[in-house]
């Protein structure tokens, strides 16, 4: 099936004199997760990971994946004509370098799916061409779910204040174009459900000096919501009309070329002055205000209750089960919590060797039974009206090997070391990464992903600009980890064919103290769920680490005990003062 689709695409390229065709993992907004309407890369390549770029030429088909998807990429492209390109490994060229061979030819793509920066970096002749219109007969229509205005009791700041701040940040400008859905949702205090697990709606926006324009599909917002927005000088227009409206813009236009799609920027008049810079809202929304912090902590208490109740069942009541049933039960526990809206991503439940696949997804066609032995990795999270959560725990579901117990303990030591960090204001996530990864390095291993990512407020579970990683991704500019930022702490060990171990808490950066050397920051852990004592080799923990673990388990117990039943409370007490 995949080879046939690739061959049909190659024939279309030949018929239209196109040398190569780019299929990204993106929608019109460069979103990380996309609606099925935009899952063209999965349709043409069979690879279902959340990141990757597929390029089909008249003779070849190449798929680029990062370290999270090396194993999954191999499995899902096996027996196809696709050449898997593992980003970052020696000898693997970049997408851009691969496309340089066509600089005297023609490269095709859907101009709405690729960023202006990416396309402008190519020397070849570029043409708009959508092969999916010709090949994808059962393509789902564009999503158009209802959106709503997000209550200030949860977000803590009026949209008019956010727009005013952006105008202040940008200074002397005429228009600011926004296409990233998380920025638009945060600025305008709107939410929706156009992308699974992401409470955003498909929208564009233009902020002017006095007025703003919000572009959404018909019937997305109610007449009452539109009236409220327009009373605040925010005028609602048809989703696709932005492509014509940008032709009329004059003066200086600010946008982030790594996000805004080529179809929009190519429609700008040649007379406008372009200012290419990161959206100010990226940094502004990363610094959570006091209301957001308070609400997020409330969400984490509920999430901790859900995961801890699930853990009790897994350790005490589980009989025969499988990865799909586990994911279902975890979701049910979250659905029992107040203000639950959705999952923050599809749960990753990997038993034994499946845990080594960082973004493994069990399906009805392919899943594993869970026995009373080995390790089960569960990475999951919830979207609550008062916050977004992301937590990973790896559980011993029975007897485990000494190797598994040692690996688990090393990951725990890495998490504890980063959690305990103190650092001067201005320190970046790149500098902090070694605190966690260094433990794994000492053990002679590494993990092919970052240690942490920013988390939105009832928004994307993966948001920047804050991150903790040793090397940047494309377009990465490492920013300092500042008070108010929430970042995950999730080191891991992944052994192909054996097991995967990841432990993850969320960390709130806070001002710790100030002296003659400046302001120093530290982290407050805001995730509440015990680690699995059955998987820990306590002989490998030093006295400081043991105290840190005991203190954390005391925090979990104190935070959750009033929300658990008597048998769960008695069970949770076993984690105290080991």
C-alpha cells in the first residue's frame, strides 16, 4: 500500500515536471500535533510519529526522524521503498542538504504547510502543488469544532492587557501577524477542540496599533462571544480571508518566519517592511502569573490523585490486562476529576520492550498483554480547565531483573539531581541539562531526546521557549529558565528490545534568594505521585538522595491523603521514611 502510494506520487511529479515534493508534519499553523485532515505524511509514508519530514523525488523517498523515533521509524518503514534518515547520526544529511541537489529544478509543496523561513532557504524554483487532493480520496474534512472564551478566573489576565503588552513589546510597528495556535489562544483567551488533546481552535490573527483581527471558521464562536470580542476592538473575520487581507497591509509587518506559512508571507506587498522575530507572546505566556500557578497546582493535585489511584490498582488489584486497557483505566481516573476537559496527549503505555519506543502507541491491531513481571512505562497527562499536566511513571508490575532495577535507580537519581538545582538567573536549559544527563553519562548511557520541555496553561503540553536539552532543535534559541516557567524533568534509559524507563515530574521555577552574586533560582516540584519502591535499588542512593526521596514522598502523602480512601491511604504510607 505505502509503496503504491509513493509510486503514484512519483508519477504525478513526473507528469507535472516537479523534481521533489515535501510532506511535513504540520498544519497551516506549524502545530506539533495535527488534525487527521493534515496527516498527509502518515498517509504517504505509514510513519505515525508526531515529528518527521518526508520527501519524495521522482526516484527516491526519504523520511527524516529524530532520536525519539529511530526505532519506530525502522518498524513502520520496514519492507517499503523509504530510506530512513536518522537525524543527528554521522553521515546523515539534513533535509535542506538533500534538497540542494534540486537547486536547478522544481520543488513542490503545499505552500500553506511549510514555513516562510524554510521555503525561502531553498534555491530551487518552488511551486504550490497538493498531491493529496489527487491521491487521498478518504481525507477527513477540516475540523470546525466550537470554540469558547476562556474565563479569567482560570487565566488571570484580560486579553486586552495581553494585547497591550504585545504592542509595548513590539514598539514602533504597524501589524503583527500570528498563525501559531497556542499564541492566538493565549493572547485572545480563547480555547477550542480542533486538535485532539490540544484546547486550541484553528485561527489566524493580525494585531494592529489600535485594532486586532481574529480569523476563524464560520460558527466557531457564538454571536455573544463575537460581540464581546468586538467590544474590545477585536474583529472576527472568515478563517481563509487572511490570505487576501495580508495583501492590503502597509508599513511595517512583524512575524516569525519559522512559523508563519509561505502562502501568507508570499502574499505580502513588496512595499512592506518585514520584521522577522519571535512572537513576544511565546515568552509572555511561558511566565505563568499567580492565578495560573495556583490553578495549575490545583490541576496537579487532581492529576496526582488520578495517577496514584491508578497506581494502587496496578500494584494491588491488577489481574490480566493489556496496554490498551491500562490507557483506558488511566483516562477514566482523570475523567473522575473536577474540570477535566481532555487528555493532554494520547497516553504512552509501553510494556517491557515497548517502553524503549519513546512515543510508542498501542493500537487495536498491535498491543501487548501485561504479565505479572517486568516494567510498564506510562507517560500521560490531562487537560483541565485550570491547567495542563504531564507525568511519567515506570512501574514494576512483578519481579524485575537487577539490570532493570539499576537502570530505574539511575533515572531516579538523574531526576532528583535536576530537581534539587540552584542556579543564577540567566541560566539556560542547555546549561542545566547536564545535571540530569550527567548521571546517565556516568553510567555509560544517554537518551536521544531532551530532558524537559515547557508546558502551557490549559494549552499545549509541549510549549517553549523554555526547554532543558543539550543541543538545540531547528530554530532553537535557548532562553533562561525564569521564575514562573513550568518545565518538565524527564530523564530516561531506553534499551532496544529490553525495556524503557522514564520518570517525569513538572518543575516550577521560583526565586530562591538574592545576594551579592545576583538572584538565584530553584525548582518547586508540582507533580504529586510516588515513585515505585519495588523498582529502586536503595543501595545506589546516597543519604542526600534518600532524604530527597523521603521528602518528596512526604509531600505526596500530605497533598493527596484527603482525596484517597482508607485502603489507598494505608498503602501510600509505605512510601514514607524508607
